[in-house]
């Protein structure tokens, strides 16, 4: 055996020592260190305020963030309007934020219009494009127009932008099924912008065809109001009677439901008026003294609207008409309510409030969102060249479109219509359209440029939320989260254009960003310092303007419409379009959770159904769940027939909100759109949501 | 021994063979065995220790407007499946709370009541009696729980629930990116082949308990509120401890308007309704 330290030993020991140093590091770094990320730190939950922009109620919300990621939503506790609660649409806002089919950046049309061939462009390029289009009509500013359906301050910036450019063509869409019967009233300026019913003072509320729990604006407050009227006051429970062609949700929640032919509420109301007058149940002295045109109204009603007429014209029993009238006559405070349907219906229903001397339960309230402006009036107050109701017809009749550059913000008439195909055709005549929409909707698909804005929780927000009684609050909130995509607020975009245009526009819209404009408004309400925290300020108690004028003078002896054309023209049934809360204003079908809500009474979801009475179905040979066509003089749609006993036997009821061809994977191709079979009444421009003659066949 | 002789010996002599003795004994003991077995399957009403909370709910149908905020609040809180037309057509869209029309006949005619229906959280739940794997159980505070990894998807409980409040996952729920990011991290997602149900937002109870423990105080009324209760615009749902006689839910459940659904089955639901007038 060799003695001593050999070369081989040296290497051996060297290798061992080297390994001794290296191994712990390798073990530490490669083996012992966990491969996955550690658990998030505890208490990573936080809540940030935001404003819901699904409807004009502008509820303040609380977004739940876990590790900075939005994973939940609640109503803001303590807010006087929503009191910590939310409606179904408000609760679904995260699905809009995380929607996989949101547009990720601006798109410019490459192929022909409607071909779906788009290319991505940058925001500066998009701004240049819009600016150059606007410059091209600078000498004729009336050729520029804006539709703005955006709720809150964003819409105000767009209005100011239009005015600063010098065009009168700024349109704000109305949604009549959610509005009270404004046309039945007059103030010194004309038709009031807003009225409020004093439900709390009424002992009996009779709804003439208004599924108000689902349709009325400010849904959270409406649900709470009903609850309070029923159970909120010790020993006082408001009664509800409901006339509608089907047992809707409001009808089911009422004490009694009276089936009626759709659209015939005005005739029923005058038959009720007949009983009130003939049985002396009206407030004689007061009505006769106060109400203009009472004598001729009395003569007309007594002559032409005996309760028997309701049997023929409304499909109601005369006995039921008498019961409704006696119920109204037997309480001191009653309210007859309806929605903004035909002028005749609105005036006829409101005549009951005049007769029972309860018109003081209806107040005009200040339209804060309409009245409040960003700075002193600088606008041209000229009226737009066409009323929004008659817009498509006006454009289709024009040989050349008077509007050459159109911006559309938060409005999708190519789906909601009414008469979406006329809108599509009319939009087709406009040379340049830019649409602000977070999704590819039907209207954007016809545009030349699509500019996706951030969704509500990603943007600075502010606006006036108005309660049903006219109390107004200024709600404000910073962005709750970072934007997911390459988006830009429509107001920011408009301010950028105004800056680039320079001159008068830049001086009238001096803000560097929407946030700056919001800060200015917030300061005015004493909320400048809190803007980043989010919150609200009460800005006005209910102010009831001078009493509204409503007269019986102009009430025609008949509705003047051609509702009875149906039988002769091969459309023997009447359409009743239903407006579910989850799709209020025709919006919401792109959010999958909302798709499971529209038909709790029929057990339907994720499709369009046509509800008919079993007797009608058996007469027509239609079976439950069978696919059918529902056709009218305007077109036809496919729907699943559902037999529903709780409806009038001459009615077909179809929900509104489905039938998109765009709007992402959960909406496109699901169901049908009843707006396609609803005709527009030529004289008033009003769609015949109720009472359209239809036929149903296999 | 021939067969004939055997027969004679049993009938004529009245003498008992060893086999006969065992037979008789077995028959004698049979009812005892059955009774014992039955007692194990269906325990008598459990004793709720005083001081234990018993979570319950009261839904006032006179306040409820069937707006279905509760349905969406529940879906968001509990990572409910998104749904699609195909699943809807097969009745497979899972919603733990649903608004169901119930027609009630009375002297004045029939009336449709729209009832929000979560799990009734029975005190004597039929579902746990049929579960072969103890995947569903009654927890000490009265919530009927469901342990997803234990569930083998036999659907016995789905069929035994008289309120149809248990739901089977026929498919793996689809959560396209980035929609899955919206999921509540406190609630485990479900998968194909298992049964799920309303747990009274148990995760919120857990959080409330942790928070109270951290703040070194007892759980107070209002610390724990399920998502559906919080979201209700009509304030139609009361929730709390039925064992606390002072709680709103105890008070309301004693109202003359209160009733429980299918009470005659003896399931003892902890969800009560207040009828419309």
C-alpha cells in the first residue's frame, strides 16, 4: 500500500469539499424551494366603491377585491337610494368586466360595411380619423351628430362636445316602457321631463298595463317601495289592482289581476270613469271646478264608455270594471298608474286621478340629469333635425343623409329599435359612423370605427342619481380596477378631439381629461377632496314644481289608432311584449347570469318564448314547447310556444331582450327579437309594444 | 333421518331440535335488529346544545317582489355555472336559489305566489339519510353541508330532497378566460359528477368567525349574512340565529303569517315563509 497523499486523493477530497459547498445551495434553491407561488397574504380582501351604469339609477356599488382582483359586488351600505342592495343587473357587472368577447382596442372597418372585416388601429390614429371627419364638416356643423345613451357625467361631456361644435343634432334616447305617462301632463314649457307618483300617500294603486315592478326606472328603489307599501307601515297595507293581458310579476304581486287585451287600458280606464261618474263616486265639486273640459268629458264618457264596452273592446267583464271603479271610489286616496304608451292610454288613465281628485299625488320633479350642465349655457338651443322616434323614417325619406359624421355612444338602436331594420337601413345612409361600445353590438357592426370605452368599474365616474320622490344625490367614484384592455373613455376621447380641434371647441371644453371635468363638478357639490375615495352628496331635497296641468280637453273619443285592423288582415291575435327587469332597456343578454332570469313564471330561460293560453293553443293545434313563427305585418320571428293559463286568450306574450346577432358568445344567436315584429304608429312615432296584430303558426 | 320422520318429529312430538331453536331465536330477534338498524339510519331529533347557534331564514312573501336579485347575488358569491341554451333546455342550469311559481287555491280563486327557494336546511334532512358516503351532513349549527370530494354522484340525495334543492353536475362547468377570474376564491368550484347545494354561504360564516376571533369578541347578529339576504332590495329576507329568542329571524318565524314548506313531511325546515295577505 502506498503511503502519503496522492494526486488522486487530492482530487477526491477536493471534489468532496466542492460538493459540500455546492450541494446545500442546489438543495436549497432547486429542491427545498417551493415551485408554486406562496399563499396570498392574509387580509388581502378590500372593498372599493364604483357606480353601476346598467341603468340611469346610477347605484353606488362596493366591489370586493381579493389580492387586487375583483371577485364580488354589493350595494353600497348606507347609500340612501340603494341602501346596500342591488338589482340583478347591478350584481352582474363583473361578468361585463371579465367578458371574453370584449373589444380589446379600437377597430377600423376594412371590408364593406357589415362584413365583419376589421383591422386594429391605435387610439391616436382613431382620434385623427374622427377629427379629420369632423374638420370636413366644420363649415356645416349640422352635418355632425351624436347619440348618447351614456348615463352620468360622460353623457354630459358628449352633449357639450356636440354643442361646442355647433350642431343641434344631439340625441339622448328615451326608453318609454320605463317612463310614467309624461305626455298626459303639461308644464309651461310643454311635456314635463319627469314626474313622480306619491305612492306612499295612496291607499289603493291601480296599474293599467304597467308591469312596474319590472319596468320602472330605478329598480332597486322600486322593489323597496313595494315592500314598504306592503309591510313598512304598521297597520297600513297598500292595496294593488292590476290590469294586464297576462299575469306578469307585478300582476302576481297585486291583490287582484284583471286580464285585458293588450293596449286597451285606455278604453278600460274610461269605462271605469263612466262608473265613477254614473254612480257618483267622483269628487264632484272639486273635479268640476278644477278640471278643464270636465263637462264635455263627462258627456263623452257617459255616452260612449258604458262598462259593457269593456267586454267587447277590452276582453274584460263589465262587472270587473264596476268593481275597480267602486274600489277606487271607496278610498280617499287612490292612484291610477300606467306607462308612456299611446297618448290616448296615458290621458285616459290619468283622467281617473283627476276624477278622484288625486292629481295632487302626481308631482313634477326636477330632471337633474337633464338640467345639470358642465358650465354656463353656451349651446345653441336649436332642436335636432329629427325627433329620435321618427329618426329612421326621416333618414330613409331623405335623398341624401343630412348627417355626414355620426358618433354613437352607449346606444344600440339596430337591436333595441323599435323597428331595428329601419334603423339599420337609415344608419347605412350615413357616410361616417364611429361607435363607442365595449362589445361588438349590432349598431357597432355597421360603423366605420369602433372605440371601446372601459366598463363602469374601470373608469372615473360621476352623475346625479335621482330617487323616485325627486331627492337628488351626486354619486362619484374613482376607477375600482386597472382597465383590462386598451380602452378609452368616450368623454376622454371627445376632450382629446376638442383639444386637437383648438379654437372655440378647446376653449369650451378646457379639461385635460374626464377626471378633471369630474373634479370640477365634484367641487361644486363640495366633494372635490373626497373624489378619490368615492361617495355621494345629497344635492337637493324633493322639489315639487308648480302643480302639473292635466286636462281632459284633448282626450279624443277613441284612441284614433288602428288597433282593430288586426282581425281583417289575418293577424287575429294581439302581441304583448314583456320587459323583464334583467333585460331592462333591451340590454343584458350578453351577461350569462342574467340569461337564467327572464321567465320565472313560465320556467323559461336562455331562449325566447311565446306564451299563449292553452285554449288558444289547442284551437290552433299548437303544442307546449313547440317551435312556432310569430308574424305580424312587419315581419316574423321564431319562438318556443309555451302554454300559460294566466293570460288573456287573444294574446301572445313575448319577452324583449334576446335575439342578438352580435354582443358576444352568450347573446349572439340566442332567441329572437320581438322589436322586429312591432310596427311604428305613423302619427306618433310610437312603437306598438302592446296590441300589435300577430299570427302564430308552426 | 328421512324427510318424513323429520316432519313427524316437528309436528307430532312438539320437541325442539337445535336447528328449530336457532330458527325461532332468529325470527324473535329480527325486529330488534331492524329497530336498531333503523335507529342508526334515522336518528331521533338531535339535541341542540344550549348556546349553539341554529341558523335560519325567514322570507316575507308580502315584501318579496320576485326581482331575483337573490339569484344573481348567490350565483356571483358561489361561483355558479354560467349556463347555456342547451343546458337550459335540459333543465340543467344550476341555481342554488330560484324563484318558483307556486299556485295556491283558495276560496277566492287561485293565486300565483312567486317563492324564492334556497335549500330549506332541514333539521331532519332526507338527503343525509340516503347518502352512502356521508358526503352530505348536518353541521352543529344547523347547516346541511356537502363535501364535494366525498360525493360519488349517486344522486340519491337529489331524488330524496322534497324541495329539489340539490343539483347534479352533468358536465364540467365551462369558464372561458378571463371569466374564471371572477370566481370567489372562498368557494371551491364544482366539477362533473358531483352534487352541490345551497350552504347558506357557509364561507361567510367562516370569515365572520375568523374576524370575530381576531377581534377577540363573540359573533354578533349581523356579522354573518348570506349573499342573497344582503342583496335583496325589498329587504324581504331575514337571517340569523333561531336559538336566540331576541333575533329578528326568531321573532318573524313565530309570526301568525309564518309557515314552512311541506311541513307535513317532518323535515323541519329552518327556512320559513311569511304568507301574503
